[in-house]
């Protein structure tokens, strides 16, 4: 991918290139570990790892995806024993989802892979450089809010 001559466009292009490359590296690492789940399911498991149990509706909201999308992923994850699902006793319309021990093992492997990828992408940067870079990203993020 060739970046434009304009400095602002070059910066955006470089950020996108780094994002895409890092994503590709992480996906390859996850595949080489034979994790066996799709990225959307992985994202769902990562979110579940933060709670002991969460409603399907809340999960959909947190992931910013449709309830139907969450339902499809949960069906596969339940079938493969990565999560368990139960209906509320007083209201069968609500499903509560919890990660299983098998699902937690996937998360542990994934975190190790993410840490390796983080080390790779940040190799050779001093703490000072990382602090400056982080501050610039914070400024860019805040620019998007206002």
C-alpha cells in the first residue's frame, strides 16, 4: 500500500498499515495455536472473561452488534463447551451467558499471544518514546470526540 505525499495522509496511512499488519500477525498466531474459534467468537469470549455471568442482551450492547449476531456466536460456543447458557427462572426471554473453564483456557492462551504481539510491535521503543506516542494517540482519540 502506497501512502500519499501529504503528511497528514501519510500519518493516517501509516497508522492503518500498522493496525492491519498487527491484526494479521495476531490472527496468524491464534491460528498457529489452533485456538479453533472465529474472531467474533473470540471477542465475545474476551468480553465474557470480565464477568461471571452476563445477559445476552447486555453482551450484544457491549460488543455493539445485533442480538442475532450474538445468538449465532453463542450457539456455536455452547455447542463447543466454551460458554454455558441459562434462562432466568422468572423470565425465559432472558438468557444469561457465562464462560466455562474450557473457554477460560482459550482466553489464557489468547492473552499470551496478545502479549507476544504487543512486545513485537513495541520492540525498540524507549519508555519515553512510548509515552509520547501514547499521548499523541490520546490526543487523536479526543479529537474524534469533539
